[in-house]
C-alpha cells in the first residue's frame, strides 16, 4: 500500500472532506495535516480541497450510525490532542464499521485518547467561564484568553446568554481567532494581529477596584499559594485582572489618573506565565 499524507485547510469541513476522499479512493492516509503544519517528509502528499457536500455526507453518515459519536467528533476537532486528525479518522472508521456500541467501552484504544482530550477541552472551557475578565472599551466589552484548546465554540453559548443585551468580543491569543457578539448574533472569525486598547479613566478605576477587592479579601492565616495554583492554575493568570502589573491600571488619557494597585505586604507578587506556544488551525467547526 502506498504511503500518503493528506493536507487540508484546517477547517472541520476540510477534515471531513479528507475522510470522504479516503473512502472514495480506497486508501488509508498515513497522516492528515493542516497546510500550515506540513513539514517535509519522505511520503507522498496530496492537497484535499474542502467540499461542503462531501463533508456533509460524511457527517450525516456518522450521525446516522451514532449521534454521540458525531458530537465526540465535533468536540474532538477542537482539542489540542497531538495528531488529532488521525485519531478522529480512526474513530470515524470504527463508527462506520461497527456502529456506536464501542462507545460504552472507555478503555477502547481508538476511543480513549479522544474522550480524554474532550474532557480536557470541557474542563478548560468550564474554568474559563470563571477566569475570563472583560473590560469596558467605549461601550463594548472586550476580553482575552490563552487556552490550550479551541474553546470559543464551547464558550459562545455561555457568554452570549450572560451578556445578552451587550456587545462584546473575546480574543483567543493562542489560536488567533475571536468571538464577536452584537444584537443577538455571534460569529467566530480568524484574527491574526490584535492589540487590546488601553483603558480610559473609568475602566482603569474599575480594574483597580477589582484588584483591591481581590487583595483585601485575602486572609493572611490561610495564605496557601499551592492551593491557589490548584484551584486557579497559573497558566490562566496572564489574562486575569488581579495578576497584572501597574501599567494595566493606567488610563490612556493620564498616567496619573489612578493610583497603582497594591497587595497586602505579606502577599508576594504573582509571576506572569510564559507566552503561548504555536497556534492551532484557525478555522472552526
């Protein structure tokens, strides 16, 4: 059998198109790679164009065989699982061959890596519902996150319901995409370069109030940095108001508009986590 690598555009429809072509050509790809992640290799490669009709046929077939497997497929595509396309391809193969009965066996070697990655995705999305901080930027709420997984499609329903009558955006620094919401409509779009606007005096004051509230309610006798990092993992601190440095609390119009935030003397200043790694595919299912 000839070894071949499929290349696609990084979208969910593009991935499903790869599965369609695999069955149409009666070949099993050695790897399925996003175009931007392709590296030189000895195997032959083929670029698979995204065909919505082909993608729809594959997805409808998976739904017909097992609706839970179709949901697992969609969420699995959002995860940071290494070689996720190949894992999901094998999952689809097994669903089409055996139906969804094997989904009850959590130790199944095809199923386990996908379900583990999806649990990580859902856990991260759950934490970000509480760890996301928004700023008021001229009547529009804006926030930034640095997730490992592509959580914006998971978070969309939560924040759209929470800020039903607001306009807001939420930028994913890791995957360079943003969720935009206004007038009851939400979209997720790629956004390569983004710089958050500095706060005005009112927003700077609100940031300072939140920082001082966080510092004030701390109890010296119960200070436990390990416990804090367990319940509030350190990798989320870089986008949380309470862990920012002095410049984050300065208004654009005046550097002296608000006083610098200060924690109680017995609390050491938190460290800022390192910058995020390489980006994941930019499209969404």
